[in-house]
C-alpha cells in the first residue's frame, strides 16, 4: 500500500531553501550519550530528537526521519552486537538507499571499516563543530526537496538494468507527482527480472512521495 501525502501539490525539480524546510524536516540522533548540539539545532528551528537505543527499525527506513545522525559506537547492540552502529547503517542502506545517514564517532577506524563508512552520506568526528554538523544536515535535507534525488537513488539501485528500462525515469517522476507508483511498478515488474531490485526501487520512490509531501507542506 502506497500513500501520498501531497494532496493538491506537485513537487518541482527546483530544490527549496533550507529556510523553507528547516521547520518541516525531522532529524533523528541515535546516540547512547547526550548529543552535544541538540540544543543548538532546536534553537535554530529544527525538529530533532534522540534515541539512546533503537526503538524500532521500520522508522529508520520508511521516511519517518529526513536525516539520521548515527553514532557508530555503542548503539544498536541488541540488533547488531558485532557491528553496532555499522550494522544499523548497513540495514538502513540495504532497505532504503535513499535514507540520508550521517555517521560520527570519537574513535578512529581502520581500513577494514571503510566499506561501511562509504555507505553513509557523510562522516564526521564527534568533536566536529556545530557548524560542520549543520552544514551537512542542511545539504542533505535540501537535496530531498527535489524529485531528482529519489529518482537518482532509484537508478543507482537498478544499476546496469536502468539502461534497459528507459521509461522508468518518466514513470517515477509521474509517480512522485501523482502519489501513485502503480504504473511504475507494473513496468518494472514486466522488464526487470530481479525482484529484489524492483522492490527496493519502488521503496525509494514510495518513500520519496512521502518525504516530498512532508517537505512541501
């Protein structure tokens, strides 16, 4: 079941400014310790909350939050004891590649951790200044105010298959504009044999419908 939150509105390809969407975007911090800059983000008009532990996984992948700030040490122990925050990051990106996640830590990481860090949309030292956190938060929130962000993530998921489904992009744009991805689903089901790719591509577009609606209200 897909649901549009964009009643009477159509998204444009022109991103909105951070001043237009700051008060609409929901930012989640996952950190087992108090987040140093939560008060400053709140002061500057952001909707920000912190989880000391994972409350549930579906909210991390269904577009409930427009950006996740994830401490990669000491969180997610119940869900991924060995990988901790890296395991949470991996799950998010495998389920919904369009979900922006910025990871941070006070601990240096080795080359073997690089493959996980590359999954993230940004990596910061935990001691980075507030303006560094704010800059990357703003950039990733604004990116999601354009349908192109979600369509690009869809194409990345389709990979080489994207070349064989030339109508996917216009159908995805129509899906975002109408709030209904069923025509896109029928098209991908017909021409893309990899059902997992199709499912994730449709997940990205359906989340895009919800996020664009929330950031356009």
